[in-house]
C-alpha cells in the first residue's frame, strides 16, 4: 500500500482496536477513549470494514477477539509503542546523549571560548561528539538554515532574522607584537599604529569594520595579511615589524605561549558583544537547549571574568 493511501485511512481506528482487545467490552473501551457507547459501536463497525473481518464475537457480556483481531493487535504493538515514545515528553539525560553537534565558529572562539566549556560538556555527556566548521559571516544564515549546523559563536554583522541569539559577553581588542618590533619597549601611539604593517585574524568581519569605523577619518592601515587562522600571522611576526590585532583575551593567551608583547589599542574602541546563534528549528530541542545552557553559563562566566581582569569595563 502506498503511503498516500495510508494517509487516507483513519489510523485512530487501529488504536481503538487495541483498546477493544484489551477491554473485551464496547462500554469499557468507550470510557477509556472518552466516547459514547453508540460512537464506540460505530468505530467497531468501521474497523470491521477496514479489516474485512468481524473482529469480535460476543460471549455473554464479553467480546471474544477473532484470530484476525489478535494478529493485527500483535502487529500494532511495536509501531504504537514507537508512537507513544515519539509523542511523549522527552526527559533529556545528557549521560545517554550520543548526538554529534555541528558548531560554526571563528579561530578566536575556538581558541579562547569553547575549550573552556568542553570539559564540563564531556563530563555530563561523555558520548557526544563535535564538528567545528569555519563560520562565514556573509552566509551565516544559510549555514544555520541549510547547512544543518546546530550553533554558531560569533558577532554577526548582517541581519540574522529569523535566527535566534543570546549574548555571551563583551570582547575587547589588543595588539600583539614581536619582542624585536621597534615599538616593543615603548608606548604605541596612533601614528605608530597607522604606519606599521598589519595582520588581522578573521574573528569576524564585523570586528574589522568596528576598527575601521573608529579610524574612519584617519589614513588607511597597511593590511598585509588577513587570515582565518592566527598561526599564519604568527609565522611572520618575528620577520617583519608586524602588528597583529586580535581579541584581548586571545592576545594574552598567545603572548605567553609565543613570547610576544601585548599592546593596547592607541585609540578608543568599545568592546563588542559576542553571541551564540541558532536556527528556530533548534529552539526546543532538549539536547540543544542543554548544550546552549552550558555554553552560556561556562563561556559567559569566562568572558565576564576576563572583562574584569583586563579592565574592559
């Protein structure tokens, strides 16, 4: 039978058959299904037409199911049981979750935000898996809508309606310099910042635009490298007088590891909001609600602490 033919049948009748087999009584089955006795009798009549069998014979006050009724009833156990499970409210237990989550993110978030949430995530849900993909600002909506990604961590610069989002916290910006840089041992002024060559990682094109807005009446910087991965800029930082502009917390983490110097921006820059973003189809998924709650709690707390530590208030 084709699926469209199944659609044209009243499958509620099969549920009624199971109740009739269990109760062996039209009146008791009617009570369970909140029907009148006459309505339940009509249901039985329709069942007999649907299955081309009398289904029950009467013996005193009790209905005796035919072999066909018993056979159909047994065959219904598994699909109706599956429907019960499907339609029942889900009590989500991360311990048994084995879902693979796909997250769109930047190199910045991958290095400084998400790693601090992963230990707790795997502690609560040891069977989950993650796939991290590069976030494309101009195609964020399409990535979350058609690419089946579950979550993005970013500062969006384009309209994201109808996507949902929640702010994780504020992020500032600093500069990384080699210890061999001419500015390494002296304050960096705005003229210095404008005259030396620059590299910038693609934490978001929105960050680049914020810096350009702050410098809109100033000469353009000499941008010699824009890259998704910070490692590309670090590969040449010791070979030329390069200024690498990155989020402040990333600057402090990287400076210790690569023996670099952190300099503040020599102009006013308002820290920007970093958010997690998701498609409405994920809004009420228990697994994804759980994931978002941990990312919000752990990453939000982390960013808030860094704001205080680095004086970004």
